[in-house]
C-alpha cells in the first residue's frame, strides 16, 4: 500500500501547503482520504489519474477537508469523461451538505446529472464499512463541523492505518490507532491549546497510549511549521510518499 500526502495544510494553507488530501493506492484500488478545497490542483500537479480513484472518504465536513469535491466531480464529468462509479463516504449529513455546496457553486449542475454513477454513503460511528478490498471504521472525535467528525481506521491489503481528522485530544484516537501500521494525527499548534485541535505538548503526553508502529503528524499551523526542523515526531509534507 502506498500513501501520497497530496495536501497537508491547515485551513489557511499555512506555509503554502495544499489542503488536506491523501491518496491511498492498494494492489487493485485507489481512494482519497479527505478532499480539501485545493485538492483538484494538488491532484493535477502530481498527474494523478483520478479515474482510477473509486472512493473518497471524508473525516468531517469543513471546507479544507471536503470543499474540493465539486471541482473533482466537475473535472471527472467534463474533462476526464469518467464512466466508472465514484463513491463519497462521509459522516451523517454528507449528502445534504454536498448538494448545498454544489448548488451554491454551480447552480443546477447536480440536478442535470453526471455521466458516471455517483453514490454518497453516510458512515455510522464504530460500524465497519467495506467497499472492495478496503474497510473503514469511523470513530467520533472532538471537532465542531455541523455534523459528526470522525477519525478513520482503514484496513486494506493486509495493512492498517488510521487518520485522526481534525480533533482535540480524545480517547477514541487510542481506539482508532490500536495495532496500526501507521497513525496520521493532526497537530496544529506547537505550544498553545486551540479548541477542537491537537497541540504538540498534549500529543507528546499521550503518545505512549497510541499503539501504532509509526506516527506522522499533519495539519501543521504556523507555530508548528516554524519549529518543524526540531519536532519530536515525523511530519508530513506535500508530496511525501509512505509505503506500508
């Protein structure tokens, strides 16, 4: 399994980074984890064949994590002339929020229909959901987004990795990370607690609880970027590739 960090930035694109978007490629399938507002640019910059992506998994419904979907869908319809089905899997409320966002950006586009089957699946907390060779289990975390926010635990090709989404520290991260080959955890602030986000001192204090072989932090804010040369954890960069 190969993970490419297409976007690792926070909501403000601090440090010139793209919004959150991770491409995961297994033996016979590919999917995205989150699809932030700048995702379509990051995908094109890396020359990713988006027609090969079967599913987009969403951790929560903030623009820097799902705001790129209208552009990815429009690109698939008009430019790539996609015919293969695409599934968007996210928390409860995903369908209504997606339709509202699309209508605001491109009125009438959704009603006109797409040249490929587009399915929206709404995931239930702690309920394992499977598509093809990939299984995901969502865990509710602490992040206000107008709908439940999830950490996501993936099983694919004999490997297991977890992604925290955006959240302040919560015990459900321990459940999501248990026995994983990789845990991707947001760490937005270097030294100051920010509500609904994780800061470095808190993550350091709880690191022994995370039973994972490898920890990578992402979603770095300005203070984290200012100290990235001396962080105690491995950190993600745009374009970084990890093989499990």
